[in-house]
C-alpha cells in the first residue's frame, strides 16, 4: 500500500502520485525509459509523460 485516500475514496491524502509519474512507472515496468519516448511536433518536443518532469515512483515497486 502506497498511500491513503479520504474516507470516501475520492481524493488522495497521504503520498499522492501524479498521473505522469504513474505513467512513467508503468513504462519503466514495461522496460522503457519514459524520457526516450520523445517526438517533435510543431517545432516542440513532446513526451508520452508530458513536457514537465516525470519520475518513476520506486516506492510502489515490489
């Protein structure tokens, strides 16, 4: 168990993880480096995990 939610399960209250971090973790488990999935569109670089920094959440890996 990584964190906790509120009493009705609507919002994360303890150790929330952003969706881009979760995607980076899933790609890591599949054997991919999420920073290598970069494509150029309209002169800008885009990634599957977004243009902002994403991290692999090692606390949830077994």
